[in-house]
C-alpha cells in the first residue's frame, strides 16, 4: 500500500506549532485491511484440515499361490470415538484380527461389507484377514481385481510374471523374488501367470492338486489305478528334477482320474437301471440296517453317558481343588511324538513360546506359508492330539492340548 505525506500550508497551521499530516487514500486502505484479515483467516483455516484430518493409512495385499489374499489395513482413528467402522475387501472373510497401536486385540464384528471395531481409546487400528474373493483364474491366467479410495501395495507370489495391468503403478520392485507393486487409488486389475511351464513350484502345485483329486475320488470308493500310476510317474520325474515332465504327467493324472470317476459312476447307474428288484431289496436292507444302527447307537450312547459320569466323578475325586492344568512343554511333546516333521516341531515350539495358544494367522505370518499349507499342518497336529482348534469370531485359535496322549506326567 502506497502512502503520501503532505505538509499543511502555513495559513492552515494549527496553533502551538502542531504539524498536521494528511494520509491520502485513507478510505481505500480502510477497505483493504478487512480484506487482508479475511484472506489470512481463510489461509489459516485451509491449513487446519491438512493437519487435523490428515489420516495416515497403510493398505497391503499379499497374494498366496492358491489365490487367497491376505489383507492388512492400518489407519489412525479418533480415540474419543467408541467404535470405528472399516470397509472390508471381499465378502468371504476368514481369520480376521483387529489390534490397536500396541498390538492388543480389539473386539470386532462383521456387518455386511464392513467390520465394526471397539477402539477402547486406541489412536490406531490395524486389521488382518484373508479372503478368496479378490483373485480369479481363467486357464493359466490369474487376475487380481480391487477398487480402493486410497493408495496401496500388492505383493505377488514367487515365480509369477505380470502379463497385464490396467493402471500405471507408482512403484515396482522385487523383494525376495516377489513383485511388490505400489498402485494409486481407483479400480485396478493385475493379470499374472506362474512363471514358465516346468518350474519347481508349478510342478509341486500340479502334483498336489492331482493327489487331492485322486484322494477325494477314492473316498467315494472309486478305484483310480491308471491315474495313481500316472501320478507316481509325475512324482518320479519331479524327484529327478524334470519339473516340466512332472507337471505334464500330474495334469494327465488329473484328467485320467476324472475319466475313471465318470466311467465308474456311469457303470453304477447302468446296473441300477437293469436291476430294479435288487435296487428295492437294497433299499429295504439299507433301511433295516439304518434302524439297527440307530438302535445300537442309542444303546451305545446310554452306556457311554453312564461311563462318562462315573469317569467325571473319579476325575473330580482324583484332582485336588484349584489345581491348574497347564499344557505340556514342547520337550515333552517331542519326546512323546518323535515322528513329527521338522516344520510341525517348529510350529509347536512357536505355540509353546507364546503361552500355548496362537491364531492361525500368526502362524502364517511367522512361517510365511500359504493359507492351505498352514491349515494342513494344523490339521496334522490336531490328528496327533497335540493341539485343538477353537473358532473365535472369524478366526481359528490354535491351542496346545492340556493333556497329551501317552503323557505320563
């Protein structure tokens, strides 16, 4: 603002030698001062939301080889609010864990496509969960699809090759032979394949799928000699490091197993159609057997209840009051179960060192295993009578059993 000073003429001088200073454009200056004040206030208010409402978020997706996505989401929350609602990616949610900034578990409840978390004064909320709804497969091409309102990262499985992406990534790098991609907000689809034909990983997956299919068909009392023989050839080729041949043979074993299943089912239907009397007789025999089985089950249950009651009485008499039964330590488990695999022993050690119970998601994080591999290991330990599985909300709590078969202590 430019100001102009003028000295008054002598005839206009005030008495006692006072000097009168006149400021021109005074009205203009008076109009501009409030305008500057308003601009200053607006600038100050504009900077407040960036500091007050700027929320730090982290969103990561880790994709397993079976197409399951592990989601990790962390965000700042208002500690004065009792609840916080967070959007879920996917509808089929497993192993959901909510924690605060100190890794303390928070109570959560799934409500449609959202999860409601009781913050209990937390200033940060973190959730982990698994979902199979984000990845689809068409032939050999896998597709990860997501639409988010903020930036995120995706960690693809090992030995994958990206063959298509409809968005320009913010950053791409390779971490432990896995592609880590940072992406902007909005809809994104990533198409990828598992390397080239004949890698060790693709051959292993093909053999596992063929074995699972053959086992399921055999459980239906359908024999698959040709498929089993072909699977043995695949395993032999794999042991000779012929991964390409092993994968081809494993896929052939799957196709042969499906053909053997189809032929067996067709033959059974033909026999049933040609022998209606035998079908009726079989139905009568089956009904009679069912009635006999039910009657026998009732008698068995009544005897079991009586024995259980007497056993409970004996147990109450033998155990002193207020005695706490603690799970056996890992060394005792290893002594009583010497045939355990090394990876199973590692899991038992980890569970024992964490108070005798952990969530299944914690095992996956610790040992960096896919969901299906972890679940198979957990089921093996359950069959051995070492652990028990308890369902809590949407996750599995793995606990060492309080008593172990063969435990003499």
